[in-house]
C-alpha cells in the first residue's frame, strides 16, 4: 500500500469549512478587542481623588497593554488561518513543511493552521 501524499479534495473541503468557521470567530473577536482598545481612553469624571486616579490610570495602562497583546495574537492567528486557506487552494494543506509527510488529520482538526507534524514540532523544540 502506498503512503498517502496529500488529502483528497473532499477532505480539503472539510478542513476549509472548519477553517472558515474559526476565521469568522477569530475576526469577530479581533474586532471586539479593537473596539475595547478604542474605548479605553475614556476617563471617568466621577472620581476626583488624585491618589485613586493615579492607581486607576496604572491599572488602565496594564489592561490596555494586555488587550493590545491579545489583539496582536488574534491578528496573527487570523493570518495563519488565511495562509492555511491558501495552502488548501494550492492542495499543499496538511503536508509537513519539515518532513514532507502528511500531518495526521487529528492534529489538523485540533490545530487547523499547523504546518508541522508532531515529530517535526518536537524535533524543533528539542533544538531550542
């Protein structure tokens, strides 16, 4: 029996559906984070205590930085999902970029933007 070298068009269509669903959610989450960042500048005039105000501004700055990091990660995730869609169109989706072997379907269902098999990922981590 010959080893399978790529996923069938039907399997690629399944992966595409999954990725499009994840992409829609990811884009919605990203927009929400962007909106949060845009509205974090509002200062409340209810508080006039200078001590409380400076503590609140510090906390607000940390919250803004965290939200910014989350937005950046979400944007990166969106880019990875879009790249996976390109690989589906090119029929190279699911092929490990290190070993050239097919990435197991279970891994792709869990991490649909994966470009490395578990063995290649482990080998990469061992080098670090």
